[in-house]
C-alpha cells in the first residue's frame, strides 16, 4: 500500500522548511492573477474559489513552485528534482496519455499523496476546499492551454487478467515483454542475464535476442520537456515517485510519464501484457534494499561472457523444438 514520504528525509525537510521560511519573509503576491473559466472537470472556478486557491498556493506552494508557477520559487535552487513548472499544463503522473492535460483528480492525487523521493510532501492535512481550490489556481497558470485543448479520455485500469493465475507466470510474461517485446530495457536497466534474455525470448517469441545495448544494466539519460536530464529509473534501486502499488504502476506504464521519454503503452500492447509488465516491475521494485535485490545485482555483475549460438545451431534447435 501507499506509504507517506518520511518527514525526516533530507530534500523533503529542507525544501518544506525553506519554502515556509521564504513565504514569511516575502509575502509573495501574483500581481497578474485573475479568475479564469477553465475546462476539464473543474469543481469551481468562480472568483471567490480561485481567490481561496491563490491564498492556499501562497501559503503552501509558492516557496518551491514560484509566484508565476514556473517551478522557480526561492527554495527551488536547493531541490533535486526541481519543482514542477505548471505553465504548460503538463504534469508527469496523470491518468491520461503522456503529454496531455491532466484532470483535477490527477492533481488532487499528487497533492494528497506527494511524490516519493522528492521534496513534494503528502499534503494530507489540508482541508478539502483548500485542495480543490488550489487545483483551480494551479490550472490558471495554463488557462489558455486548458481553454484551447479538448479533454482527453481518462485511462482507467481494467481488471487484472492475472488475478487467478500463478504469480510466477505473470512475472515471466512481464520479463519477456520487458526485455524482448516492448524493449523497456532500451531505456531502463535489464534485470536478466544476457543468457536468460536469449532463452526467454526464444521460449516466448521463437527467436533469441542476441544483441544488447552497451551499459545495459544502467538507465539511459534523456532530456525532459522542462530541460532537465532524467535517467530512466532503476526499479531495483530507485524510489519510484508515484508508488509501487499495482494500480500506480499500471497508470504509469499505460499512460506514460508526461514531459519525458516514457510513452503511452495503452493500445500498443494487449491488457494481458500490460498487466504482466506491472507484475514484473513490482517484483523488481519489491527487492529494493533486500538481500534478494543484492543477490540479483551480484548475479548480473558476475555473469560469464555471452556467447551467441551459431546460426546453424540455433536453427537446428528451433526445428527440434517445433
């Protein structure tokens, strides 16, 4: 289940403390603020509600996200990753196709639950009215975008087709999709030896993968739409910002991650394979910080050199199996 980020963690404590300190010192005011009529599923966009949202934003958000919503608040330079820039209307974790405008419920989820491993805390204590109104105010930073764009369909999880299956089968299917079909390991690290990838791809797809990217046990660095460099997370070692509950992993895998190289997989793979990816990724994430995780790292580092089978031998083996 979801775990609230610890208030003792360095970036979270520093970011929150700095933000509140700066607020007291500066009394920030967004001079160009005015009420807007926003699209999507806004609960309230009247002047009084947006005014309440502005006040909540000034109290809790401006120190990191800035008066202009550009992610450049006074505390931002001390934080890694940087606070989100709201002006494009795009956030990373939303139940819509990657790069599309989020719904209110996506913003509420991030506010209420926070983002693990970042300075964005879980604002669980805020009154409901404050959360609803601050969402409207955050959206006003991208009012023109919201007004021009049409709402995109929410991505809602289908029932997990592996619920009545052996978990090991789901994980094996997900490992095959990850390493040999969707090729998630073109960006993310691999979690099987080269020999295991060859044998699993041969078993599942009747061909054996024999070419591998250099440095395949580390994530690839790409640039985000905000100009930051981002390394594809290693599920074995990284704190996954959006959580590791199955529904959270499904949302990220299927929707993609807005503003990054992580694409939307809805429609590209059948639900059975998408949910298999969820089971596989969760099986790796659950090993983080455990003896099993350390053993997997050791196995990958100590694997013998991979020898691709000769074409004739591979063809003969395929014919023998069929």
